[in-house]
């Protein structure tokens, strides 16, 4: 069913000297748009664009530089036509997309209502490659979900501010997101997942990729201190516990007596962005990827959702432009 009220906000993507607007596959399917066929682009008010598939057009119609002007129809028929095949693009944004393209769960998460803030949590700093100590009995060469964590990251994430520049180590560029954190729960067991995981992990069903894959790894977390908020990906279980779902997903407070009752570990990049002490107090909550704005946390890492999404977009643009280039050079 068509619904005019929801909006899908899209960013323009640079493509050579131009900018492209990516229409997701569900939108194309909803509007019956064949990406291999031409579309008509027109405007009615000089402020919005109308994009419609040329459903009955032959290939030679694509040679016309301007779409055929169609007679003005009554409002009812025009509305019916738009409901079937037209999306309206306001300048700088894609608006009035079908409600079927936006799930209720995504809409709720965008308001911040799905995952409440956990406030005044004692927060400590940890880093990839950290050696064992009294407050960190397990070396951080491995994580709960990556036996080669240091190698995957690209090296030792030196926390010494003198050995860091622009929030990353000076000796190398991390191969994973330098904005990472740890929470005291691991959904994985020796085989498969913990028995309670499908029940307590809110996104378990939608994130499940098989018994060998964690549903928690790489999840986005918002962390704030005062008026600054940083976004990090969940990459390890801790501090101290790996089974504390009652705190991570429930309403309990951290109960450990070590490190003043720490309930969150953050990376040096998170520390530096928020200006934290080695032991500090912050608020945190889970966020959907759709809620995470661009920032220094969106630029690096093979595990980074932004990097993965940008690569996919670039690949789709290249694939979409190739047929056009072939037609342009065809004799």
C-alpha cells in the first residue's frame, strides 16, 4: 500500500564530475523500475523532480533528449499514476517513498526509543595488543570473536598520546575501525550461541547468520560525555565478565568491584575524541546504523559498516555506468 507520510533521506554520491542518487533495490521493485531501461525525468514546479519508468517505450525512445510532454490529467488519475510508478525527489533528498521501504522497527530506532541510555557507567580504556595486568588479566591480542584480533587490526593500537595522530597510531593505518568498545557479554558459546542469546539479544533474529557468527560483533554503540557523543563498534566482551546480559540488555547496573565497577571499555580513539581520563564515567546506548552520523568513526576499517556500504555503492555505480558507456562508444 502506498503511503505519502514517511520519508527516506538519501545523500547524493559523487560520480566523476557529477552526482548520483542511489535508489535501493526494494524501491526499484516497488515502483516497477527496470534499471536496464530508460526513465523519464521531468519537473512540475522547478523544485522537485519526477522520475517514472517508460513502461511502454522501445529502446529507440531513449535517444530523445527531452521526455514527451503529456497532457495534464485530472488530480485523481495523476495521483493513481504516481502511486504506481513515480517517486518524487526534492532538491537534496528523496521524499515520499512508500512506507513499505521503511520498517516499523527502523522508524522506532530512529527516534532513539528502542535502546535507552545507560547512564553514569564507569568507563575504562583498553586497546588491541594490551598486555595482561592486574586490571586486565587477559591479553588483548585476541578478542572474544577474533582469535587474530591484533593481526586483523594491523598492529598494536598504542594508547600513548605521543604515539598517536588524528585519533590513530602514527606507525600504521588500522585495517579495522579504531573506534571500538567492549561490553560484558558474549553471545557465542563453544558451539553455536548461548542458550539465552535468542531471547535477550534484541536484534538476534534479524542479525543471525548461522551458528558460527556472533550477532553482537560490530554492533554500533553511542557513547557520550557531557555534550560530546562518539560512535563505536562493539568488538570484544568485557570488562571482567562475558555473561552479564542482565546489564548489557536489561536494567541491572554493573556489579563488579574491580575498577570501581567498570561496565564499559573503550578504545584510545574513543578516549581521545571524548577527552576521557583512563577511568571515567560516561553514558552509552545501542544505536542502529541508520542513526549513526558521519564522523571520524566512519572512515576506516574493513569491518566498518560505512566503508562496506560506500564500497557497495561505488560498485553499483560502476556497474550502472558501464552499459551507458558501452552505448556511448558503440558504432
